[in-house]
């Protein structure tokens, strides 16, 4: 009998018993926090799992199944030219414009395919942080000055954080580069332009399906795209279906039945577009699962990503809701504590704002109305920028998943870089504004 293992099991059992025995049921703040945890998780499931995570899992699976390792290494690998690798990573994140959780399957896909830690980290930060619509909304609602500061800070951070991660773990990166240099170069399966079109349509579905409304903007490009978002999503999905039939030899019958089911769903339930997306994803799984070659590998890769990431995200969202609540609602930690801690422009206020933002979960664009309320309650300009730079890029759920991909040391380094840089830049910005 392993005595240490048995003592660990006993401690776990005793801790679980004590937690339930002393559960503070009836205490209004605890009961409210439990409600907030469940409400945030329900909101996340309704608003982000179908439209964000499921397409992201399929894109990540496609990276593993259809993109050769040499292609990833050429543009994002540890031996790739720095200007190209960091440029590609930051531009890719800008195009995707996803939240801190949706970017995780994509980050896992490119990192496991051999992308260098620096470019992969730059991609991980840039995806949720460099969001053109969110930056424009920040400038409109919170002021042009803060919007510009957010834009410059986020673009700079993606490169600085990536370079710092590479330097912190350069020995491991050198060893990884040496191993990669010995890999044989496989023959191309299909022309590069076909792969680019295929991934472009996958990304278009993800981006258009999640295109948010810019409050207060009646005209302009973003409003026009929002008005046509489901037409654009449908056209992208239809073109993808044709490509899957012609280029990847998937069953025309299964793809056709899937398209018919999605069209019927849109006709019967026109105000529930997520049902159509769910049907489309289910049909894609039906068309690829168990198929020989790349199609079956695509399904297997997407399923492996879902199995690893989804439980961790849901658990993280539950904990975040319990501790911090939803935007505008309270968890165990009172909002007043946060508001009182981020007034002025002290280093402590900026550090608290960056750390709180890193723990909270912000869906795309939701950080702007939250900050609007905090600034109205006395939040300083420096802490506001610190939260804008750290909040969208990180969350407690995303930290849990990053740990499962990178390990403890690299996760601590990445989170620390985001929080410390956000703190310092917020503090400097606040002093400059004052």
C-alpha cells in the first residue's frame, strides 16, 4: 500500500466532506454567487459554445489534419525569420478577432504542429486583444485617446510578449529547433491556394457568425456586415460544402442532407440561427467521422481538442462566475471592492485592475460597457487601460486551458507578462493623461 497516496485520498475525502458540511447555504452573498456561476455558465453555453467553440474546434482539427507541419514551421516555427513569424501571428489574430477562450483550440493546434513558443504566444494574445471592432467601439464610447492607446498597446504587446516568452525559454526553443531541422520535408498533398481557400471559408464562418453589434453605430462598414452576417455565414458554409465534396471527396448525399436541414431550420426558426449552426456542425461530423484518410483525421483531431479543452473551460467559467459574477452582477467578491481599488493612478490600482481583468471573463465587446460603468464610478484612466490590455486577452478559464497545453512554468510566465506589462503601461498612460 502506498501510504502517501492513501493519505492524499483521505485528505481529499475529508476536504470534500468539510466543504459540503460547512456550506454557507442561506447566506445571501453565497446564494447569489452560486446563481451567478450557473447564470454565467448558461450564458456562455448559449452564446459561445455553438457559435464560437464548435467552429474553433473544427479549425484546430483542420490545422492538424490538412496543414503540413513544414508549412507551420516555415511561417511560425522556431527557425522562421522573426519578422515574418511574429507578423503572421499578430495579423492572424487580428483577422480572427475571437475571445480569450475561442482562441485556445487554434493556439493548441499551431503549437502542437511545431510553432515556436514566441510566435504562438503572440498569436494567443493577439486573437482576443487586437479586435478592430472592439477598438473602434472603445474609441467611440470611452474616448478617442483611450481607444488609440488600446490599439497601440495591444499591437505592441503581441510582439513583446511573444519575444519575451521566446527569451525566457530559449534553451527549450533551441532544442526544439534542432529536432525540427532533422524532420523530412513531405510532398505537398494539394496546391497551397486550395488550402488557403479552405481555411479562409472556415475562418469566415467563425468571424461572420460571431460578428457583434456596435452599439450606437447606425451606418458604416461594421453595421453593414452585422446586418448581413447570417447571409455571409450561409454563403461561406455553402461554398465550404462544395469544396468538401469536390476537393475532399466527402459524401454529396450527406452534405446535401445537412444543407437541406440547415435551410429548413432557418425557415422554421428564423430567430434561432445557432440551431442552424449546430445542425451544420452535426452534419459535418456525420460526413467525416469514421472516413478514411484526411477526412477521418479531421474529425479525430477536432474531437481530441474538444475532449481536452471543453471540460476545463466550463469548469473555469463556473469558478469565474462564482468569484466575480457576470458583468453588472456580483459574485463572492463585491463589485465595490473592485471599484474602490481602481480609483486614481497608483501602481497598486493599475496592478489590481490588470489582475482583476485577467481573472474575469469578457466576451468580445463586453469589456467596453463594463469599463464605462467603472469609469463612471471613479475608475482612473490608467487602470482602465490596464484592464483593456489584460482583460480580453486572459480569463480564469483560459488560464486553466493554457496550463494544460504549456505547463505551469510557461503559463505563469505568459500570465505574468500580460499582467505586469498591462500594469506598467496603464500606470504610464495614467500619468501622461494627468
